[in-house]
C-alpha cells in the first residue's frame, strides 16, 4: 500500500522520466521519427502525472479537471488501450439519463460561450462533430455512425455503473485524441454550471484543434494548445465575473517574487478569488478550482511582466511546460 501511495504522489518510474524527456525534446529544433514518438509518449505521461498530483492539492482523491485540468488527450492512470472505441454495436444499452447528463454539460458550455466569438465558434464545431457513445468496461461504444478523424464520441462516466473508470478518471471532462475514433468522457458528478461550462469549453478547444489538425501542424503544438485552452478558460471566468476575476489576480501578482511563479495560494488569496464564484457543489469541484486559480494567477503574472502579447504567450507556454514536466509543482493551501 505504501508503494502504491508513493507512486500516486510521485509517479511511476516512466512518469518521472517523462519530464526530462519532454524538456530535452522540446528544445530540439528538428525531431526525427523516433523523437516524435518519444515526445508523444512523454507528453501523455507528463499530463497523467500532472493530473494525479493535482488531485493531491485538496487531499484525498478529489479529481482535478483540465478543462479544469485539462488538460486532457487524456489518459487513464492505469492505461486504456489506444484502440479503445468501437464502431460496432453492442447488446449493452446506456441508461436513459446519459443524454440528460450530456445536455447539462452542453447547456453549461452554451451559457459561458455566449458573447465570446472564439468560444461560440468552438461550440458550433463541437455540436456538429459530436456523436453519442457509451462506456462498456473500458471501451467507448459508438451509439451513432461517424467517421474517425472527423467526429468524436462522448460517453458519460457514472459513479456506480462505470465505477472502475470513474475512480481512475482524473477530472470531469477528458478528451483523448489517441483513440480511434476520438472520445470525450464526461463524469456524472455535481459541479456548478459555470465551471462545467469552462471545462467543456477547454476540452472543446482541444477537440477543435485536434480534428482540424492545428496541434500537429505547429511546432510545440501540444503546449501551445494547453496555453490557448487555459487562456480561453480564464477569459470565460473573467467574463462571468464582470472582469473582477482578472482584477483580483492583478492585485495579487505584485506579491509574487520577481521572475518566479506561485506554487500555491495563501488562505487569504484563495478566499478572495473563491469569493467571486458561487460555492462548489462537491469536493471534486473544489479539487478543480484550486489549481485553476493557481494557473490563472501565474498566467496573469506572465502577462503583466511581458512587454508584448507574443512575449506573454511564450512565457505562459514555458510555464505550462514547467508545470507538466514537474519543475513547478502545484501545492496545497497553506
């Protein structure tokens, strides 16, 4: 048991090695085929470790989301086969409430996207390309016809019916582009509409960039995608608070040591940020919010220190790389 807990907190040997591999290959200007394959594996392992360690921010086993966290081409901690979705039919039928859970997330996405051009574009793409699926064991079974590489499948993860996947899953919304067809898992747990919406918007951007081919067409596309997804997420949170979210973050930035980033929030800073939003509905949602606040604060610090938008974006990309590779930890409240 101690070994299992140690591995959960600090990562398996492969996960711990992924950070140095990610940093080394990200610095190379030209990648051969093996480098590209190694980089893809390192990115997945780094994200997996990032999500597992993020869940320790509030203690226990509270999940951390990437859209919330998420960051999500999501992988399960125990590993799910890459060919984990099937286009064949099945005698296992999903519960009647699956679509109701999906509609809850979709309605939340629609609410946060209203008035934001980028989010609205992603929402339209999301609705057009989405197809229904459901979980059978670890597999996502298609419930509608679609085309791999063009469509993605949503599946609801229930706490009882899908207990093992539910317990392994880090976060509320997890998009995985490493399956054919691609899939988005949505966890059936209590979460406020605002944070459900921004998490699905975050994952929706990953869906868009993956299916359009944006991520793989750009150098450092993985980290650029994460930076852009969080930038969208934070902008939507700021819009929902009438600009107060950004204002409170900017007030806290001067307290961060020059040229450094905050690894945790003081209780006072946490309360000031958390007070902008309605109370969370579960420990799982709290586990999402704390890392979001830390990341948002450091994004704002990078922006305030930069002399141009381009410099700010590159600083945020570098920061995300350091977080994913374990160079900058996310720590519990003091």
